């Protein structure tokens, strides 16, 4: 097939010849594809292949054929400007390259077909950049921007940093003996099998704090009892670090070398440790490199290769007689637990020491520059530490982080002692804070269903469809990342996820348009993404809100509930029973007040809650119109002012009742009561005063009744009264009796206190008491009969 930059014949004859040639090419291509498919299917199955693998001839034949196929594929990739080689990659990397090459081939074929059909104009895409030569630069060299960039890459010491995207690396987790478990249902269990330097036997138990379950820390007991030795607190003259070029380096890549490393580290008093981590092509991440330095030697441990053989380092890391110097060990402690089952006892974190010193920055690069005058190239923080073998610049960077750290440790102890005026309390505090960091436990990342809100903080600007798409795509991304052991940023970056949710593309091409470049996982699961987006498009633009029509019965039940506003100024123990204040001077009535008894003109009758009824007749008396009015918002201060008015009205009412009570007390006999001793007079609330005044009135009435009854009983028991016998004629007229009762009281009053009173005086006084102050439950007179005549009393004296 000719290139797009060649001229296309316009004559009809040329087009016919070209179409015939194209048909022949297509037929030949189909024949080749069919033949290749038959050959591939003729290969033996898995069971037969396992038997044929023992034959050397079979192995050599398959190897030769595979080399020829790889050579053909590489040549095809070069024609499509793909610089990657299939023969240098593993199976997973080969699949990715084939997918990318197929996409480019199909895209170029579609473009050429469109150009031949006349729907597109041919675009000029030079395979090589043109050299610019004009009159102003004839003597100068040809300017080729691509060549200059290529030369700069070669000259740069960090050339691999610029080319890291073009290098395919096999995922190390595929070679791990113990597969990674990313499910959040299964808790992380410590990998520790033996417990060296233990004060308490190994026991990995399940703990539960605040409804969160996790396994206990194996060395928690040892860390609680750890106290640094006095030699570790002393501040001696710092020991200058050896030059990096004069310090021997040992690369630990074999299990036998790990045993030698442990024996050498046990002879040291201080060691410096640092880790290099990778988390872009893994969900939880993994440690790729461990650097350890002593005073006279550096070690670099290949943790990817020795992942299952590093547990013996616990003999050194948990030894309280050896100080382990870290910088910013918050993450390093968790990584050691997760990947290797390593724990640390006796650590000094230089980052924690920076917090006690007036440092403008607390990074390791600043400490190296401040104390050692060494510039650390922090561009290697983004380096892919999965590379094997490691480039020399990367090795130098890894050594620098720990080679000078022990000298920094000595200098910082001197500064801490100087800041504490020669005492070691700040050094001890640094050891204490570092010990707390050692107590940290690794926990698996838990999926947060509301985490999608952090991607787009102003998520309120999204409509309901966009929010649904964002939430469901966020769940899909986390599920795929856990299954494939990839980071969420690799599966689908946040900006691409947000672009899909905002645009909600209708077709698959729109999904690809939201990604540049398109991630491999998106290509593989584009149908799942498309289904999620189509479901999001079916949602309503606004989230429906259920609005219930309030019924009269429901309103009455709701209004019967007592309203207790939180902003009343009265004491919470004393405002019970008082209605809260609402706008327009509307207050709540007691719970027994019914809406049907509400009269809008009678403002003394209050209502309950925020709604009220207004009866309005419409046509007939059978129907009523209910008008609901809601109160506007009022500040606590406005509510306080209204509560003061209400309290003032209550106070006036109480004062008025007290004045009336004083008048009543002046007319009734006073009862002396003994004053209570040791009574503290305090200012009581208005409500309590009102309640106490009412109780006091009732008590006074009961006391007066009791006194009058006692006086009556005393008069009945007097001996003089017993001697007097009153004989009333039975035939006396009722009118004469009534006349006597009305005419004789003055004589009765005047005759009090005399020794010999008249008979009428005693009788009338007795009748007066029995009539007005009788005992409860007893009547002095009987009811009238049917004839209306009064029955006579029988007195037994």
C-alpha cells in the first residue's frame, strides 16, 4: 500500500488498475492469514506439549521458529515507527506492544481508505524532520532539532530518566513466591515466623479498637520497655564520613550474602538504613532496594530478588544495643513489615530531631547540604527502581542517602544537646518519638465509597448524571486495580476519570477522546466503561426529592410533640413546660391544646410548632382552608430578646398574684412558723418563683383549715360546754331559727371570753363553725327531702 504523501492518480483507468491491485493484495493476505492460523492450531495442546518438551529436536525447532517470527514482527514495528523490540520483552510486555501496534496499523489503514475514497485530504507527515537552511545560516551547521535532543540525551548523565517510558520492564510481582493479596476483606497478617531478641513469646492475636479489627504488633511489649543506653545519649565529637570513592560497596544479590551481612552488622553500634519504593505498577507497592551503611562500608540489597530471604535481618533490627538511624521512617517502618516481616527496635529518626531544632527545612537533601556540603540529585526520586541492572548514577544516589547519615546523626545530637543547654532531654525525646513510629502497623488500603469527592472538590457543580458516572467509574477503577495489582493512577488517571464523568460520551470513540494517551486497561475494558456511562445517561439530571403532602392528622400528631429549642436563654432544668418563642410573638401552647380550638383573634391561646391553622369558610361550613406559614430564621440573640419580654410578662403576673395573696393573708389569722436555719438565699428563676408561690398559697390554706378544725374540737371538749343542755322544741318554725341565726352573731362575739355565757351564744357559735369550716367528708346538715322540708338534727351530748 502506497504512502499517503505520494500523489494519487486521478484518471479512471489508473483507479481501476489500482483497485485490481488492491483486490489481489487482499486475497493474498487472506490466504496467508488462513495458512498461519492453521499452522498455529496444529501446535500440540498443553498436555501433549508437556510431553514433547523433553525432546531436544522439538525445543530447537520451536526456538528457531519463534526467533523468525520475532524478527518479522520487529521489522513490522519499525515500519510503523515503533522503536520497541518484541524479542527483548517478556510475555506481558509483548502483549502491550502488539495491542499498540495493531491500533496504529488499523488507524493508518482507516486513514488511507478515507483518503482514497475522497472523504479526507492527504496530510503531509514527513518521516524525518526537514533541515532548515537559509541565507542567514549558510555557514552554520544544519539545524536538526530531533538530532540535538538525541545528542543531549546521550550526553546527559540521567539519560535513562528521559527514556524510562520507552523501556518495558517485567512486573516483579509476577515472580514473587507468595502472591499479593489486595482484597480489603482479608486483614493483613504479620509475616513474622520467629521472634529474635524477644522479651515476650511470639503471639499474633487479633485486636479490635473502635470497631476496627487488626492483628497486634509482635514487638509492642519490647518497644514499651525500650530505654536507650546512656552511651547513645552522650554527645561526642562527630566522626567524619569517609569519601564515597574510598568506601567499599557490597551488592547483596544472593541468600548466602545475606548471612554475611547479618554477621557484619551485629558488630556495629550504629547503622544507617534507607529504602527505595515503587507504587506505580502495583496497588500496594513494594520495596525495590535497601541501602545500609556503617562507619566504613556500604551495602545495597536487591530486595526484589531476596524478598523471601530477608527475615533474618530481625536479629539486627530488633537488637536494642544497635541504633538504627532513619530519616522520615513513617513509611519505611510499614514497608518493612509488609514486604519482609521486619520490625525495628531502637531507632533514631533524624526527621524527628529536626522538629526540636530551628531548621528552615526538614528534608534529607537539606541536612546533607547543611552538615556535609553534599548536593543530592533528588531527580532520582522519580526513578523506576525496578530496573535491573541498576545504572551507575542510580547506585551513587542510593549510597549517598545512607553514607553520610551517621555523620548527620552525630551532628544533630550535638545540636540537640546545645539547644537543651548541655542536657540530654531533647535527645531522649527524639528517641521516644522514634519509638512511637516503630509501633506503627501496616494496614491494607480500604476502599472509601465517598473518595470520588476528593477528585473533584466542587462536585456540587456536577449534575446527577455526572455524579453517577464519576462514582461508578471510581468504583470500577478500584476493582480493576485490585484484580490486576496495578495502581489506580495507572488504570485510569484522575484527570481522565473526571473528563469522562463530565463529558459522558455517547460512543466508544468519545471515551478514547477523553484519554491522551489511552491507558492499556481502558482499551481492554472499554465495553465495561461504555456500559457505565450509558447507564449514567439514563439517570435524571437532577436528583429527585420526595415531597410528602402533610395531612391534617399527621400535623396534629406532630404538633402534639413538645418543642424544645436549643437556643433558649433559660436554664435547661427550669424551662420545662415553658413554650419556645417564635416569630411574630407566637408561642407554643401546652400539648393538650388542639388545633380546632385555635382562634386567630385570641392571641392568648398559643399554638404548637411552626405551623398553624386558619379557619376560613368557603361556600359552606363543611369545608375548611388550611394555611401553612413557616417561620423565618432568627438568630439566638433575637430569640434571647423575645425570651426576656416573655420573662418580664411572667414576672408581672407573679407580682400581681403575690399582691393579691398579701391581701388575703392580712384578712386571715397569721400562723407563726419557725425560721429555717442555714438557708442560702439565691436568686431563683421566674418560673420557680411562680411555682413556689402557688405551692405556698396552698400550704397556707391547708394550715388555716387545720387550725380551725383543732379549735372546734377544743371547744367541743370543754367541760362547761358538756354541762349545758340545750332543749330545742321540735315544733319550732324554720323562720324563727333563721331569724335567731342572723340576729345573734353580735352577741356571740361580745360574749367571748366570759365565764358564764348564755345558751344562745354557745349554740350560735357552734352553728357558725359547722356551717363554714366543717371537716371534709362530714356535713352538719342533711339534704332536704322530697317535700322540701329540712330534717331535724339529733344531738347527743
